C-alpha cells in the first residue's frame, strides 16, 4: 500500500518514471476519467485503507503514478465537477454552489447550468477527433442546452441531477406514483436513467449499471478509427447509503452500519473498474489508455467515510475537504510504482489531456490548471511558486485556504488566518503564523487578488441561501481578505462579528 504520510522522503524526491510523455503522438491515447462521489482520502487500499478492499484500483495504482497531494477545486460536488470539466475555478463563472434538486421547484435556478460560454474538455477533445462518452452523474444543468450530448459527449448514459437512489425496484415505483398523483416537480433521486436523452428501464443496482455502460462504450469505441475519451462519474459512495446484500456480506466484520454500507458501495466501484479494465484488454486498448481515478471532494465523515490523516471532511477547506485520492495509469507512457509528491489539482486534467491528445484549447477558454506532461517526465514541480485555492461560502462569511509549494494558509469563520507547513504537517496540527507573518500576508494578498476574478453566483442550493446571500451583502471579501485579518497575527484579539449560522439546506 502506498500511504503518502509514511513514504520515505528520499523516495519522494528521487524516484521517478522515465518513459516519454508529450510531443507528437503517432497514436494518440484513449483517456478515461473515473470520478467517485464523496470518497474518503483513506478509503482505498492504495491510500491506506485496511477495512475496505479495492484490489482493482490498487493494482492500477501500483502500476501507475499515485498523487498523494492531489486537490480538487471545491470541497463539494457540483462546483468541483464544473471546475474540472471547464478547467477553471467555478467561482469565475458563477458556480460556487450546488445546483438545487429540481424537486424543490426553484424554476429560476433549475434553468441554470454550467455556462455555454465555457468550452468543456469534452468539447475540446471531441473537436480534435475523439469519440466521447459520459456515464453517470452529470450535475451541471438539466435544461437541454446543458445536456451532455450538446456539451461535447457523443454518448451519454446516466442521470442529470446531483444524486440518485441505487435500486430500480425502489426509485422506479416511487417515480410512477409521483407521476400518477401529480406530485410535481419530481425529486431528482427518483427520475429514470436515460441514454442520449431517452428514458431507459434500468434493472441493475446503479453502480453496476454504470460500470456495464462504461464497458459497453469501450466496446463500441473499439469499432471506430479514432481515440476515445470516457468520463465515468459514479454517484457512489454518496448518500443514500445503499448497497447490495452480496457486497454487504463481504463486510460483515465491520460493526458500524454506516461504515459497512459505505465500504460495500466502494467495493462495487472497485468491481466496476475491474470490469472496465477487462473491456480495455478485450479490445487491445489497455496499454495506450490513460486512466485517471479521483474523487470529487473529501469523504463525508458522518456517513461512514474516513480521510485519515487529513483533518475534517467534505465541505471544509481543511485538507480533508478537498484533498483526494488520485492516480494516473498509462502502461505505454508511464513507468509506474512511484508517487508524484508535488501538489496537483483536478484543474490540471484539462490542459494535460489537451496536450497528450493534440487537442487545441480555444483561446477564449483561459485555463487555471497546468499541463503535467513535462513534470511527469522529469519529476519536477509542475506549479512551483503557484497557488492552489479553496473557497467555500457560508452564511455571512467564507472559509478560505490556499496552498503554495509546502505552505498552506487557512481561515474558517471567525478564526484568524493560520499557516501550516503542509508537506510536513499533513494533519494541520501546528499553526506557524507567528513564525512567518510575512508569508501569511503575501499569500492572503495573492488570494484576495484571485478573488477579484469571481462573479456573483448564478444559482444557490436552496432559495433561502440566495436570500441570505443578499441580506448579508456577500461575499464581503473586504473582511475575508482584509489587511487587518493578516495583521491579526500581531493583535490576536481582533475578530470579526459574523454569524456562524448555516443557511437552511446547506448541509451537503
């Protein structure tokens, strides 16, 4: 097992892979992104799990490149997914909140989605000649103009909302009852799955169904004379906690019911990845396929996840909220078996895929990520001196953090800015702001400058959240990033009087 906090420092700085990446490709690679939903940092074997067995993922990680310092652009799902697909922080196009469940009936927000002005990585690869497919959770807009089929995907099987029940025998009858009784609008967790806009009568447990469709896409892609891009977005192990009896039986030794069900759900994902690998090998596509595995945010601790040794979990700007398990596997180009120690982010995927896929990025799509191709050749830090940001708006204030090289600043609510040497203190236990006040001020100033690129939110998770945003005159960045906030290092008594009440429905 590759557990980042226990890797010898010498190994981290000296062992790299030697195979060539980048430049012109005689045979462009296939690209697969496997994205889990709310998967904990330490809930896969390659990141230290002992009670959850993930042999398929561990095999790929062992023969690939593990990123122990991988981040996503937001600590909960909708903005994280939008940021990854657009290659830009979602705060810049009005998407720092989850789109609401259509069942809430907020027509103004239900008409929203990731702006059409954003050219997604799928469109860029599609225009470059890739056959593109998406399977699973979308959560980037339910209106026709946001549908996967018009946002760069030739083939789509899944559901458009932010979540779903797992068993057809549960959600299908409920959906029919809602239609019959006129109980509209319908909760997105019960709507039928679809294939290219047409409702389908699914019969399998959703995780297994999505794995089946991912393998089906690989089989279809093998008949075409072009590389493929496949986005597999599992909703597991996101709530509701629902697992098959067979998978639950495998974890009967786990006493905690939530943890046992969560483990069974992760196990189903692992089985699905194995099915996908089998399809790749069956079609002689395994060696020249880049498989990227990651989670959309940290695990939700109240629902069975663990993020050890990180602090906190989903929704937090602490490490446990937006630092995630991640690996690359590409036999033809990556010599596996060693970790890549430098910080990377899901924003880096878009420019990296465009580079290895010889896919020109439109000049209008100014990406926030970094092409990792060269760094994966020589082991260098791909973003030396550059900063990775995390910002989560709450009621009347914002939680904020930023990592630059080995250092991380963090401010939550009424607290002062804190500073951690995150390379040595992965659990964020020792605040070093008093030793390096000038570094804190510099990083706070940089983050404040970054915040100037943000736009007002286009939607909110619930209607009351938007009303409270206006009432509180948010985002109030003059408080979050004020000079006095950093100067509070020298005057510890300074505090801002802001409410810590969370808006109704903001628990994600």
